[in-house]
């Protein structure tokens, strides 16, 4: 096996760390050859709060995937979320130098679009082109080769807190592998779950994880809004634990096996036996009480999503409705309640299958890591030669990359710079 054609997606989530190893075939087909999942103990609401525990979880997940794939892992594309992520739209304009627009003009206009003032403790993670305008022509995805005098770029910029990005990169690199790229998690989940048509028509991806709910709004094939909401599946579990005065693991079991956010979907009078806190006796709980607790949290979450849609004036842009993914989307009744509150179609988004994907992987909780793998494969096409350059598995960074000062801040700078090559893939 040519290990140069091995690519890896690594999702460091609040509840689990998941590694997927893929093999790129000569026909560019991607095959999953290794999977490793391990519970995550060092994160809270998507951000690292304990370095040692996070490193151990990543190590365990990498080891499992490494054993299954039978290959060495040297680097991975990693996902990022957390409430420190903030994104906004921006634009830039440049005069066209020659008669035809070149890659250099596109680079310049993207540079102009990203020239916005951001706080010194934040860094730009992504600058994602939405559309280009050449003179009076709008809606252009790739302006190279077109003629004009004025080139305008509209972009979506994603920023994150430098210390929190550094913590994640540090945890990954302490396991001995390289964090080759950092990708916003809902962007990766979109890649795994949404169809081309949905992105064109307008759709809201809602990835309900353990600690956060990550949003990506697409229209005309472009990302027009992204947001991280600090509410996830764990909040549903905590609510149950507090309301029923039961241990967290018992609350998790009830949520998964008996929970629903709609009391109407349940046999109203049915009861279940729950284990109390240590030293207390098991007791009987009515299922409708469980649904009431979970339903209140779901309503809160959908209210935040609805507020976002209103605030960003997205209502007319999302004819494709809402696609719920992430492990938290599996709580029964969520799509129905979502449809009622959001007044748009709402469905569960499962990862679209590709080579080697098993039934187990076709679970919404693997959307992010599968998307990370797909993104990594797009950046690293199949390499047939044996004498390939030693840094072929790294994306081409631009001028900043030539700086050999490898501080973490520089790494983040490089990662953000790499987006030009990354997002050419989107179009
Ligand atoms: N079958 C199920 N029914 C209900 N909830 C489920 C089910 N399976 C998983 N969950 C919930 O999904 C959540 C974890 O989802 P996921 O694995 O997508 O999160 P994560 O990626 O680790 O976290 P995050 O993305 O927030 O960092 C947990 O709260 C878990 O209870
Ligand atoms: Mg996740």
C-alpha cells in the first residue's frame, strides 16, 4: 500500500474522539480502511479544557484506527467548533491588471476581502468565497479567464480564539502527528451530509453534538452563514439527571432508549424504572415526564435557531429547510418538533455513503469526521509516483508558509492562509 495516499480525518468532539483513515485510489475514489473512536474527556462545549485527558483520548482513537488500517498516521485534518468561533461576511474589490482575470487577481481580491480588523486574540480560520463580481456581472463562482476592469469578492470569514485553537493543535501534535488542516466542523458535516442540490436551493445544516450545535447555512452553493450554539445533546442528559435526580449515565441511558421530545409520540401512561443516586432505591418515572424535560430543552434550542434565521433574514433563502445531524439529532421527535417551531421541512441528515463505509458509520454522529476525510481527500489527490516530494501530504500554504518559524501562531496563520486552495474545492 502506498502510504502517501493515506488521508486521515480527526474529529475531537465533546463526547467522542473519532479518527477515520482513508485510502485514495488511482481513480480518485476514497476508501475507508480504518476507524477509531474513543470517549472524549477533556473538552467542554467544543473547547479543550484539559490537555492531558484530551491527548489521551486522541491517542487511543488514533491507535485504534492505526491498528485497523495497518498504516502509520503522520497527519490529519482536524475539525474545530466551540463557542469561541465567530463568523461574518465581508467583501473586497481590486482593479484588474491585465485584460483577463488571473489567479493572481483572485488572490489579491481575496486578500482585500480578508483585510478586516479583528481583535488581536482572534485569528482567521477560513475565508470562504461566496461569489465574485466582474464589473456589473454578479454570481460568478470562478472569474479566472474573464475580462473586466473591476473584480469584487464576497466571502464568509470564520474566526476563532487563538489560545483555544492553539490548545487543540497542541493536543493533536502531542500525540506525534501533524495537524495538517483545521476545518470548521459544520463545514465538514455539510460535506458529508448535504447534496449539491440542497446547497444550491438553500438549506440549514444543524449538527447537534454533545456540547454544541453547529450551524451552516448554504444558498446558491455557497456558505452564507455559520454559527456555533453552546447547547448540545449533553444538556438534554443533564436536564434529565437534575429533574429526575438520577446519575448522569442513567439519564443518558433513558434519553437514548426511552426519550422523546414529543409526549404525543409516547404511551402517556407508560412508566420506566430508573436507578436513583447511590444509596437511593430505583423508582418509577412516567415517560411523559421524560418527554416534558427533553421537549423543553429542544424548544429552547430550536428557538435559538429560529432567532438566528430571523436576525440574519434567512427565511426566504432556505427553501431546502433544515437538516439535523450529529449524535444529538437522534433524540426521538426532534425533526417533527423542529418542523413545527421552524416552520420549514426538517429531516435527519445521514452521511452519504462512499467506499468502505459500513452501516455503523452511517450514523449522524460520524458526519463531521467523514466530512473531514472527504475534505482532506480533495486537497490531496492520488499521487502515483514513488519519488513524490516529501511534503506532498501537506497542503500548499502561501507565502507565510515559507517562514520557517514554527510557532503555534504561525501554524494557525498558515492554516488560515491555506483556505484559498481549500475553498477552490467548494466551487
Ligand atoms: N441514539 C441516540 N439517541 C439520542 N441521543 C444520542 C444518540 N446517540 C448519541 N446521542 C447523543 O449525541 C451526543 C453526541 O453527539 P456527537 O457524537 O455528534 O457529539 P460530539 O461530536 O462528541 O460533540 P461536539 O460536536 O459537541 O463537540 C450525546 O449527547 C449523545 O447523548
Ligand atoms: Mg461533533
